[in-house]
C-alpha cells in the first residue's frame, strides 16, 4: 500500500490511539502515541492490530501487524500485549 498513489488517504483513514474509534482506549499513558495509525480486528479468539508507526526518533515509517490466533486467555491480555509491543517500537524507533 505504501507505494500506492492512494497511500496518504489510506494512512489518514487509520485511527489514532487515544482519539479514534477502536483504538480510543489503547496505548494510554504511552509517549508519542500520536505517531501511530492503526486498525484492530477481532473474531472468535483471534485478535489483530495492524498499522504504521511514524518513528518519532528515526523519522522512518514502520509497518506492523500482530495476529494472535486461538488464544485461551482474556482478550484484554492480548490487547495489552499488542500495546506493549507498539510501545517498545515507539521507544526504539
């Protein structure tokens, strides 16, 4: 998608954590969360988080996609894991 002439429109359609739609309550208290654009997904013990990080330290755009399939723990545990990985990426890049 990055090379598509429609990338900017697509990117701007993704939600910003702490502000928009399905990620409104995600990445709370995480510095630079406004550098993330993401989309969630969930169906029958499968949870995903995909999007982009506009690296606050590197200036590089990083694509990410996490899919946890057939889990047997609470969904909140999986979403917290997604958020923790995004938080590490934000702090490193």
